[in-house]
């Protein structure tokens, strides 16, 4: 089984686009891969965060992933900061990467334009990300196209390190996740649904209650020609509703379109179907969240399993570069 690693930031809220586009598939495929999912709390620190909120979000995303069906017995689910080898290897990666290489990272260029305070951590972020992946002899990193450059860098760093110090790291592959449902913002249907707070009415959060889901879908932007057909360019709002309904009922949007002649009933059915699709996740989340120690327990188990892999790998790195033994 291929070792697959992915990182998820504990910031913002998990929304329907995350769930239908990625998380649902992680759960479905967890027995086909040797899967590691890491809540990257250290990466979240590259931008100043409210401490209480970071803590709460770390726990929330952990419980949400489990509520969505990830089985912490079958895979590894842990918090990045619980495995100190991540920061330890990140330093070695910072010393392997060049300043020029990190300066060329598109995500850094974009984020540093927006930030009032550009932390050094924002600059070295991709070195930490490379450490995340390389610590576990990861073979595949299934992340969106926006992360391609970071994974390319991780590959370059692995090869450079192996060249300098001898074979140490597996060179990971960036795999494009199969196109899950492409879920757009309900108010601006040409933009992807996103967790930024700019468009709360356009984003369905996985923990939204049924009333909120119904309201958001009812008010979703469509068009005025009144014809139900699946056309992403001419009718992006309607196409999005068809995609959502199709994704939750496991059908094709074109086929769903044929069942409707009016927008109202389509919206009503889409809302009802989303409510039903999220119900098991919400129920499971409520059960888990009722125990204040649940996230801690899950993350503790995950960190033990992760360290069993990361500690010997880091010992190998220390030895390779010439750091003396601490034992
Ligand atoms: N940078 C990734 C993102 O913003 C998150 C991430 C951190 C990650 N470490 C990773 C993804 C390792 C894949 C592998 O989405």
C-alpha cells in the first residue's frame, strides 16, 4: 500500500466543498492507502492567530475528520506540533533549501503581499512542509494544484539531501486528487466555495444546522432565464446547485437536470439532500464533542503512531549530516 500524506490547516471552518471534494474521499479510500493525515498547527502559526481559537480549531478539525469517517485505528491522524521531529527536520530542510528557491514560491509571494507582518515562518513554510512529507517516507501527496510548487520543492530537497548525504529520503510524488465535486460559492458561483469569511451566505459549513442550509440554498444566486440545464459557463449558479445535488446523491449533474423544470423544487431537493448527507457527520460530531477529552485522546494515539515512524527517520538524518548522538 502506498504511503500517502496530507496536511490540513486548523483554520477556518470545514465547508461542503472540502467535504464533497476531498474529505469524503479520504474516508472512502482510507483502507486502500497507508494514509497519514496531519493537522498542521505549526503552519497555522505563520500568521498571528488567537491562541484559544487555534486550540479550539485544532480539536474541531480532528473531531470533524473522525466524524466524516476517518478511522484513527486504520490510519494516522495527528497534530504536527505533537511530533517534534517536524520542527527538527524543518531546520535541516531550511539549511538544504536556498534563499532563492524559497523566494520563488508563488504562495509566499501572494501571502506576503497581503500580510501586514511577514513572518520569517511564512518564508520558510515550504521547508516545514517538505519535512512533514519526508519524515514519513511518503510516496504520494494528493493535494490541489496550488500546492504543486511546494511538493516540487520537497522533491528537490529530498534529491539534494540524498545526493549530499546518501540515500535517506523517499522522493514523493504529487498526485492530483481525482476531481471530486467542484463546489462553488452559492453567492458568487464562479468562485470556489472557500473558508474565508468573505461570503458567509455563499458557504455551507459542515456544521450548519438544517435551517441555515435551507436558507443558504434557497437564496443561492441563479439566473432569470428559468431553464434547467447543466451549463457551467452560461448558468454557473444553477450548475453549482445541480453539482451539489448530484454529488450528494452520487449521480451526474446532467442527469439530475433532466428531472427538473423549475428552480424552486431543485433548490428544495438540493437543500434536503445536503441536510441528509451531513446528518450522520453532525450526529457523530455531537457525540464526539460531548466528551471534552475526545480530540486529545485521538491526537495522542495518532502522535504515538507518527513518532514510531518519525523518530527513527530523524535519527537517520542526524547521523547522515554528522550531528552527534544524544543517547
Ligand atoms: N500547505 C498545505 C495547504 O495549505 C498544508 C500542508 C502542510 C500540507 N503540510 C503539508 C499538505 C504536507 C500536504 C503535505 O494546504
